[in-house]
């Protein structure tokens, strides 16, 4: 058997964050999350299952890497297909890797689609979302385009993402302020586990996020950008409060992240509808309208450099290429 398939998946940035696992092996989260899939950032992955291979090999951006997570994921795919065949995985990130721009989301959504197709599984989008989840929780959402909710569920069968608006027709997008595109020191997986294990605020994070999700869905249904931004910004800062309150404490902020968040607040004071969010990395994302984006770029370019401001429109779901 020799079968090769390539897939593309886009990253997503959460407006309501996923931060903590009830079941670390199956990746069942403590709370539902909600995100926007982004056109500008994506991963292309080619998987070749080949009888003549004697081990799995993985290349990221043309570099051979030993990655236990990729092999573990391929084991899950082989188990589902009941086939014992090794694979060559070749992946290119059109997004900085491990910098808080959700490379694990586009990576495992693309790998789930390419690997399952190459091995001969014909999965529904829901099954794909469940499979992608096993690689990285946020990847469950990148199977779909636009605004997407990951329903936490209780087990492997009922924890998957569902599209809320695959085709976003109203005026919402993001601008990423690239502060540092190097690999973070504390990856999302260990960062969230440490928050779960040691932050006294973790319980309140989960509890208040349930209401945030209800309010967020209401704001989306009303196409209320200011409300969406306000809830997202507050939700993100509550997530980051669980890192500051962990023991020992840690943070994904750096001085430029604070500078960027202040700049967004100042724009808001001047009447612009813009809000910020941050993930497990120092880069700040602005939630804003397409209409006001040129003005925002103009104001922020002198502060952060025009080249460091990346506009990301709503993007599509994962596809075979
Ligand atoms: P990010 O904020 O970029 O999602 P994470 O800490 O969540 O950072 O995940 C980074 C990890 O995702 C990497 O260490 C690697 O294991 C995995 N990853 C990133 N890109 C790829 C890829 N193209 N293929 C497979 N795994 C990837
Ligand atoms: C802060 O999905 O990267 O970006 O499931 O351990 O792979 P693992 O973690 P990951 O966590 C993402 C955390 C976040 C918030 C979010 O995307 O919802
Ligand atoms: Co990630």
C-alpha cells in the first residue's frame, strides 16, 4: 500500500478560550470554547502511508523532527483504520510555530484530514473534529471555517466542534501584532495543566466562562462587534489571571504585549471599536472591523512597524489540496 494525501487547515483564535483538560489523554476540556478561523495563517500537510517504511518520519518546514505527539496521533489513526502501516508526514507552517498563534490548531486539523484520508478512512466533519481534538484541543475547531464552538462533551464521542457561522458575512476580523515569533518557553499543554493544578482561581475561570459563552453567542447573533470584543478581551484576561495566580506563577505577557494592549485601549478611547485577545504567547491579536482596519494599521505602524501587523480575515475550514 502506498497512498499520499495533502490537506490545508487554517488556524483559529479563540474569543472564548479553552484552558484546561478534564481528561488529558482524550483531551476533553473543562469548558466550551468559541473561535474565529483565520484566512492568513495555515498549515499544509502531506501524509504518505507506505508499506515499505519501517518507522514514521516527520518533517516540519523541511526539517526532520522527532515528535512523539505526531507518532501518537498516527497510532490513533492506524487504530481507527485497523491498519499497521507507517507514514511519512511533511508539513509546512504558514504561521509561526509555538508562538501563541495556534500552530497546533492548523497542524492537527490538517494532519487529521490528510492522515485519515490517506489511510482510507472516510470521516464526517464531526468525526474529523473529534480526531483532530486528540492531537490538539484547539484543532477540533479548525476543521470548520468562520465562527466555531467546541462543545466540551464528556467523552471521546461527544466532544467536538460545531460551526456557528461558517461563512462570516458581517464585519469582523483580526490584526495580529507580531511581537515575538520565536518558540515560547511554556507550551500551551503544560501551561494550562499548571493553571488547572495550582491556580486557586481556576474554578472561577470555568464558572464565569460558561456565562461568557452565552453572552458571546448572543452578541454574535446580534452582530454586535463591540460586545463580542468586550467579552473576548475580558475572557482572555481571566484566562491569563490563572497563569499569574498559578504556583509558581508564570505569564505569556512580555513588555511589548502590555504596550500593545495599551495601544488598543488608547485607540478605543479615541472612538475605534477594537479589543484585544492573547493566547499562550506574547503576540497580541486585535478584534476589529474591516472598515476600521486601515485606520488602526496607520496608528499602530509607527509603534510596532508596519511589517509586524498582519491582517487576518475569517477563513475557511480544512480541505484536501
Ligand atoms: P501554538 O500557540 O503555536 O498552538 P502550542 O504550544 O499549542 O503552540 O503547540 C505547539 C506544538 O504544536 C509544537 O511543539 C508541535 O508539537 C505542534 N505543531 C506545530 N506545528 C505543527 C505541524 N505543522 N505539524 C505537527 N505538529 C505541529
Ligand atoms: C490559549 O489546543 O494548543 O490558545 O490541547 O494541549 O494541544 P493542547 O492545547 P492547545 O491550547 C490552546 C490554548 C489557547 C486558547 C484556545 O485556543 O482556545
Ligand atoms: Co496550540
